[in-house]
């Protein structure tokens, strides 16, 4: 049996102040999948991603990346993951080239390979003209491109994108969609969170919907889209927002 | 079946070197704050205490007052440079959240700590060497034992680098970050024997010098430079090594628990 790209079993995360961010999440993302991870704000999506990537410490449960324990063997597991976070967690005084190059260095890439990949990503995301500017001087869309290029520098097998198109223009969104579809075709596994259901519908094949720290619906995109009201209705019903909406009326 | 290699990683030397490269780049964005300010302050200390005031003070242990004072001035600045480097680096990275770049990377705790400390030692050494050069203009720079000189510069900067990491992880505001400098580092270094010997103090106050760790650091460096050391042989070295072990263990523990780093 093939080892999944990502396997989460009974993940629970309680923050120091007692806030339960993730109640009990279990899901499996097969290798090569384009997986949509949806849910309202505060549902536990980002916390789950933080637990997968090492930004947060899981309280309990198990996370495996290509069969490697993400907590116990964290170094081996992290080599396989690229994260494009929701927030710009970037040194604002560094240039795009430095930001991407440094990340490659952290992943142990030799300078020749780093340069080659950095040049390619700068070109691909149309950052070449801006590569000497400081990050803080860039527009929101350009910042998003830098963070994305940083996530891809080490050519990870599992790419986690936490709302990668939030606040970007239509043009970049389309560039990004094309690129993601392309690298997914090349075999990369992608976990995407987004509030744009159109984006999820266009890109993802499998979807999990979370609410209040639990997976409340899981299935293929096709089956959700085929339901009356499509993916939006499936999402609203799964998260309980539809019932709230009706009650309010 | 996936083809992902599950080989265990060895030391991530490139990652470690990248941490150093990155932090040096950050440090070089503020050369006035990092180097020029301590050098100017040291020059003023050398000029006023060593040259103007020192001209009226008789020799101490067969050495001119300026020669006696210079190791203390070097040590004060090494301590400050080491502490400020590590505390501000880690606090800034936490504050802006780009610390997450290292958390998601395949870097071990040892590599993260070693990366921080390498830059600490580099900055503290450059600061100290700059002051030594100034001392040469006043014919006050001597080295009796290069080995011990290096030991004191490297080990004391590592001690205060580790302390800076702890404070950088603990601080929740710039105010908290500056507290140890104002209430601990500056007062203790000033009364740690930079300008005077223990014998110059009133007898009832001498215990304060013996209880002050800076006294051992300053005397250790002074011993390596001009051969004048008031502390019992080996006590300062032992204390410094003990502090390295205790602080190193504490920092390791904090990193492995994710204190101040992970959510």
C-alpha cells in the first residue's frame, strides 16, 4: 500500500491559555493529490498546518509526512514540506532574493543549486525586476509571490498553501493557479486552504471541511459540486452556517 | 510506493552557515549600533579614565593605570555586544515572526543555538579587537597569553550570548528586552573591577566584588593581557565553564520545549 503524503490521526491542539484550537482532526492526503482544506475562520485550519510544519507543538495525536513522524523525526519530515503561510512571516528589510536564498540554505541546498532555483522562481513569479528591493517596499501581491517562491525553493514533495491568494490581484491568482496545476501534474502533493470556493473548485480533487476543530465533511470535489447548490451549499451545510442563516431569517 | 528517502540527516552545515550569513547581514544593516557606538564609548573610557584621570594615578601591580583599565573596558563591551546581539536577534525574529523560517526548516536545536552563538562570538570578538587596536595607540595593548585571551573572549561572549537568547525568548516587549542591560549588566560590570582593584574598596564592601561574576571575567581577561589577576587560580575559569553548562542546558531545554518559539 502506498504511503500517503500526509497522515493526521486524532490531532488535538490546546494553546497554553487553554484555548482548544483543534479538537480532533484525522485526515489522509494521498501522494500526488490536490487537497482542499476548508473551514470558517477559527476552525483550526492554520493551527493544523502549524502542527504539521513545526510552528506549533501538537498536544496529542500523530502526524506523518510520507510515513515520517513529524514530531519525533522532525528534521527528516521537514525536508519534504514547503509552507506558504497566511501571514507574511518575513524579515521586512531583506530583499526577495535573500529571503528565497536563505530558505534554500536552511534546507541544506548547495549555493549553485540555490542560485539556479532562485533564478527560476524569480523569473516564474515575475520578481526579477524587484529582486533588490526590500520586502517592506513591495506591494501586497509581490509580497505574496516572494513567500510562495520561498516555499518552493527546496522543491518540496508536499506543498502547504495557507490562503495563498488572499489579497492578490486576478492576474497573479491566475499565474499561481497555472503554476500549481502544473507542479501537481508533475507529482507534487498540494494541501490548499482558501476562502475562495471558485479556486478550490478549479484546483482541488479531494476536500475536507473543518469546523470547531473537527473534520465535519470529507469527500471528492466532484461529489460536493454535484450536490444541489454545489460546493458552496455543501460547505455552508457542513459548517452549520446554512442553519444559522435560515434561523436568522 | 513513494521514493522518498528516509535517511537520517547528518549535521546541516549549510543550514548552520546560512543562519550565520543571515544574521551577519542583519548586523551589518546597523554598523553604527553594532560597532561604532561601542568603539566610541570605549575610546572615551580609555581617554578619560585611562589617560586623563589615569595620569594622576600611580601604577597598579607594576602596570600603568591605562593598561590596568583596558581589559575591563574590552570585557564590558564584549559582554554588551554578546548580550545585545543574541537577545535582539531572537526577539526581532519572534516579533516579526520570521523565526518560523527556521522552525519549518530541517535544523536541529543544536544547529539553531550554534548558529546564534557563532554570530555572537563574531560580533563580540570584532568589538573587542577594535578596542584593542585603540589601546595600541596609547601603547596599552599587551597579550601575555593568547590562549587564555581567546578563552575569555569566546567563553564570556558565549555565556552572555546564551543569556541573551533566554531573555530574547522570554521578553514580550522591548522594555523587557532592555531590563537586564539597565538593571544587571551595566551596574555589575561597572562595579566588577574595571577601574579598581579589590584592595581599593573599603573592607566591608569587598564581598560585593567576590560575589560579582563580572569580577572574575574582567580579572581573567586582565590576567591574560597583563598578567595581573586578583582571583584565585582556576576559580574564574571554573565559574565560566559552569555558567556555560548551566545556561547552555537551559537554552537547550527551552528550545526543545519550544518556549517562546512554537505556539
